[in-house]
C-alpha cells in the first residue's frame, strides 16, 4: 500500500540558477548565493620596530567590511620622529567570481610641511570601486584643481 502511494506521487524537481549576491524565496526558506572565492587573508604585523625599546612604532591593520578587505600600512615614515607621516590603504573586494582593488595613497606630499596635501580616495559602491585621483594640481596653492574618477566593477 505504501509503495503504491509513493509511486502515485509525482515528484518534480526544479533547477534554479542564481548569480552571486542574488537570493530566492522558496516558501518559508530563502536561498542566498554567496561568494565562493574568499577574501585574501591578512596579517597585522609590526612594520617599523624600535629595537632599542623593543616596541613597535607602527603596526599594519586589517579591516573586513562586507566583501572587502582594507589593508593599511605606512608609506612614509619619519625615522627622526618615529611617526608614520602618511598611510597607504589597499582595498581588495571580491564577489566570488571577480575581484577588484584600489589603493588610497598620498598623491602630493609636502616635504616642507612634512604632511600629505592630497590623498587619493577609494569609494565602494555595490560591486564597483570608484578611485578618485587629482588630475590637475596647483603647486603654489597646494590644492587639487580638478579630480578624475575611475569606476572599476568586479
């Protein structure tokens, strides 16, 4: 009797194809298509070490935000003051299929004042990274006259 009942039920299989980031509701269940390509691992370490006092002057940093990793290091270190004068931030984002990266860095450094006058920027917008740089720089006024933005989608 049970065998007859099982044979009489028609089981229909359905296939669904999702892109990374999409989701599908099936009754009370929701199926998400996530990333199959993990973000790179990141190791925080001492980039500038004080051998005399056995301490760290500057430590790199790793921050994860959604599908992006931000790795911060020191690009300009003052050995007399033992201070990082300008940091560099590398953004790496992944959707599982594609990935993209962008670097925030000091594009114009003022050696006289020992400071960064203009930093490039990375803006995460969905599956795109917008990199903003200075296209025209005024050396006298020490300011950016016009910026250039490039979008990279991943």
